[in-house]
């Protein structure tokens, strides 16, 4: 996992033996064990790392008016009950947010207004709720609806 893994050397003296993984990948999910020997005593702890991923059917930025499919998956082992998508933190019809069983969101004709933060929230049969945020970028024109723009001579337009 090198060079993505590091220990915070300065924190070791204070008893902090945290492992840092940057960036986390899907294959990093699983059980981790830490062992520390102090005064001939061995102390250990176990931590399970779960990973959630958000992927796009096309590269980011997405071209305006071209279909995009956003998928959300997690390493959690329980049965997926519901997937909800929130746009810029809002649940409502103007954001094209919806809840359904599969973990995918399809935007048929993405517009500039669809750009921004999309939050995927997964709810499982064991009542575990896991979420991730993805910043969707839209490549398009966000200008005036009237194609004629007037500017004063000598000014910037």
C-alpha cells in the first residue's frame, strides 16, 4: 500500500498509533489490526474499514445534455434497502433527487443547474446508513437566454 500509507510519527509519543491511508481505494476495505508493545506488554486493536464509492458513466466534467449515470456502492455486507440522492444538500423535485432501491442515479439531460455537490445515502437492512459526496461538474453554457448582449463602447463585455 506504499506510498499511500503513513503513521503520524509526532503523534506516536502521545499514544496515537493511527494509520493514515490517502487516497482510500475500494480494495482497502477490510479488517485492520494494530499491535503495540509497551513495557513488554502487547496491546492490540481491530478496526474495520468500509469503503463507499461514487462513479460516473462518463468522465467528469459531464457534457451538458448528454446522459449521465451516477452509481453508488459500498463494501457493507447487509442487504441494500434504499438509495437516496441529494443535490446540494436538498431533497426535492427541483434538484432531481429521488430515492430508490438500486444505487444509481440517471440524469437524462444534465443542465448547468445539476452541477455541484451530490450526496449518495445508502440505507441497509441492519439500519446502517452510509453516505458519500461527489462534486459533479457540467461542461456547458450558462449565459443569458437572449443571444444578443449590448455593451457600451470602451467597456468590457
